[in-house]
């Protein structure tokens, strides 16, 4: 959303105080609004992206999830196609919470926010205490739920700068399952290095736009050569 590498923030701690959760950025919702940006594809088409990130915030006193406006569990809530949150502010960074007036203020457009497509993000790095089996189970259910919405989806592998090759292979197997009919493209990214991030969004825009040409998806190991 913000192209400068200096805008990248490592700290997205999900532990919040009650006041931060009820402030206008989070707005008593378990999702963030990342704002709006225009991107131009290789063929010269301009696309406008407005991005919602479904997440889950924990109370820093109880370490339990906050009960937001919408009470559905994450695995169901994250595939919502119509979203509303009056006067919700664009998220910029963690330190914005509590002092929102000191940051740029852009508001989520009023009324129902229509979701045209999904980026489903799969972390291919190893995280202590998180099994690949559990991750695959969760993502498989989410993809099935997205399929039921009849909205397009791109599966984005992230943290490829710290990848476990076995996890990458599991993702390939996942999209090859009969139920997905090999219709879910994979884009390999690293947000930390800003590799293939725009490509993931453009790939999704092409599907939404019924683009007639061939969407060029460059593998991570090839794209990373352009980084150095």
C-alpha cells in the first residue's frame, strides 16, 4: 500500500488495550483498513486497490480475543464479502493507536465495503509451536469458504526470505487438490524485502477484471535476483 521500504513495520503486535481496541483505527473490529492505492500493471492498466486485513486482537490484560462487532470465528469472518465500520480510520503503524490525531487520517468509505477478491496468505517460514499440519488444515478450510463465495482468490506464500522448502511443496500440493481444480494461482512473496508484493495484487486484479492475456507470475528465486 505504501511503496517506500521505510514504511515497512515489523511490529504488528496483536495485544491491545481496551482503549486501543475501541479507538477509531481498530474501531471495535477484528480487521484493519490499510487504505487505498493505485497500481499500474505491465500492460498499462490502472487498478485501484482498497485493502482490508482480517485479523484477531487480544486483550492485553486477559490474553483472550476481543469480542468485536462481528462475533463469527476468524475462519468464517475472514471470507466476508460485505464489510462495514462507521468512521474507521486507515491503519498506518502500531504507534498510531491512541494518538490517531497525530497521523494522516483517511476513513474507510461509508456504507458496505464490497470485497471483490481475496489474497490468502500462507507463511512458509517455521514458527515455534505452529505445526504445518494445523496451518494446512486452517488454510484449506479458508480456501473452501472462499470458493463458496464465488469470489476469486490468489494464494500468497509469504516470508520466502526465511522459507522451509517442505512448506513450499505442501502449498503446491494444496492447490493441486481436486476440489480446487488447480484454479488458484500461487505468488511467492517476501514483504520484508518487498519482493512480488505488487505482483500478488495485480494477479488478483487480472482475475477480477477477466484479463484476457497471460498474467506473468515470476517465482521468488527469480524475482529476488532483481532485488540485489
